[in-house]
C-alpha cells in the first residue's frame, strides 16, 4: 500500500529500523504489527507527534534454522544499533508450536492467526528506495480506523489486548469490529 510506504518514508526512525533489519538478511523478513498499524492510526487521527514505539516486532520465516534461540542474537544486534527500541524478533516457522496452530507456510500466513486483523500488516525494505508492504487481511479496515477481531483466536484474548494496550484511549476514533 503506497500510503503506508509514504508515511514510513517520512519517519526517519522507522526507515532506520527497516535498514537495520534488512542488514540481517533474514528470509521472508518484515517489521510488523504496531510499527505499521500505529503509524496509520496516528495519520488517521492527525497526530503531530507520532505514538512512541513500545516494541518493534520483526518477523521472519526460516524453516532451516535449527537453533530455537537464534532470535536472541538478532535482537542483540538490533538493540546495539538502535538501543532506544524494544526489539522482538521471532521466526514464524516455529511460532505455530507456541500458539497451537497448524504449521505456518510463511510470514504472511503466520499473520493470519494474529488476534486483530489490523495488526497483521508488515513492511520491509527491499533496497535503498523500494519497500514492500503486506497485510494478511488487506488494508481497508486499517484505513477505516477499525480494530477487527480475528475468529482464529479467542475473543477474550482480543478484548484483553484492546484494553491492555489502551488503543481506544490513544486513538479514540477507532471502532471495534466483531465480525
């Protein structure tokens, strides 16, 4: 989605984060979730000061990776590069085990199991001037300022996340969708 790419290009810390993640050279790798979602919601709410990134979710898909703790090394590299961010790196090739889901096919497929549809959006830097943005459920509901329940997860998990993260306070025009 070109609008997301343009918003990211205007946000130097996000561009830098994407550059550092790209340098890891991980397969099927993106920065996902609030990194993109919050930027769009800030835009829709006309916020002058962007919402602070409370965590930066890096997802990748490497079924050949044998060390289940390898993500810690990636987090350490990223934390050294940008110490002000809370980096969370996860190999989606193994996350289905923790979540009790069928095996994921790739990073996009893994996002289909996330509790909110608008969180299942990600971006990556392909080269110096090209970005790729993907969304497991499309971009429309994100730009309609919705928080949509994903029936692949328990409704209580969705509601707990909405309340605990304070999304309706930070972005009061959001609408909860339970379809």
